[in-house]
C-alpha cells in the first residue's frame, strides 16, 4: 500500500493550518479592538492606562487586582463616575480621593476597611456606596451630609449602630445592613421619605424597632434570622409595604397570625418560612 501523502491532502492540511493561524490572529485583534473601544467609551480596567488618560476615564474597574493601596494620582480622574475596587486588600483611601468630584458609584466590597473613610463625605455627587464583606465597625456621622445618596450596602461587617442623623438621607432608597451586630435601632428614620428597601438579616434583634414605622415609602423589609418575638403596634402603618421577610425567628403561630392581622388583607406577603 502506497503511504505517500496525496497532494490534495497536503493542500487541505496547509489550508487548515493557515485558517487556524488566521483565527488566532483574529481573536487577538478582536480583543485589542474591544479594549480600545472600551477605553474610547471611558471604561478602563488597567490603572496605569487610566492614569495616562485621566480626562477620558469615566468608569474604572480594578476588581480583584491584589491592590494594597491606591496612588494619590487617582485624584486626577476628574470625570470618573464609577469606581469598582472590590476584591482587593485595601484599608484606606488616598488623601486626594476627595478630588473625585464626579464620582457617583463606589464599590468597596471584599476589602479590609474597618471604618467607612470620612473622605467620602466630601464627594458631592456620590449616590451609591457598596462596602459589603469588610471589617466595618463604624460609619462616620458626616456621611449623613451626603444628601445625594440613594443606596447604601454594608452587609457582612461588624456594625452595631447607624449614624445618629441618618434620617437626613431623604434620597436614600436602599439600605442593606445584613450580617452585622445590630441588636437595636435607636435612631430616627423619619426623614428617609424615599426609602423603599431595608434589610437587617442575620443580626441580633429581639424586636422590630419602632423607628421602622416612620418609613412611609417602604416596600421591602427583611429581618431574616434574628431573635424577633415582638413588633410595635404601629407596624400596620406601613401602607406601601409589599414584602416582609421574617424566616428564622422564634415566632409561634399565634404571633404569626397577630402580625398578619396588623396589615390590610392581601397587602403584604409575609414570609415566615
């Protein structure tokens, strides 16, 4: 049997090899083009590249880049509106962070912050702060001066209290303080006229705080996995409430029925289990 490769087979192999090389080159070119397009639209994932074009940067994603600190030159990004520095090893922010005058969204999740940096109180347009999975023990009182805030997320930290004047945040729509060390809520929430979602899952509450009754716009309320056995009589005043989660609390059937009666029929979906 003749083992000589047929000429047509050699041509096919050559064609396939050239095709694979072309596809590899195309993949590289596509990646480079996508990166260029992202940068042209203001989106950056490389800090050094962003600092070379400070006037172009509007979104900077530095998530999971093993950063231990940020440079002072970050303050040069005057057009930056979204900064994601989650999943690093950060515990402080640079002094010039206050120069980020256009910043609206800040994601600090999965770092080593023990206190929310006070420099955030000086950023005029800030709307969203996400600081889940840190070591937060306190939130500075000055944060209540940042009236632009619409969303605060502090899940899985070591907080025991909220700033005394947090009720000033009249544009806040979402507050998540799951998995902390709260056992009471002694502050007034009355001024939070736009708050629609409030989460205190996995804390140490034994009763639903009366301050909750002041939240007239509240639609979602969650105290999953606490030690709640009682609630204030005013709880029925929450006329906009649609969803109320209470799984993992020591409520007997009598208590469950009593809570259901506090609301208008079919108004709220109460989740006990």
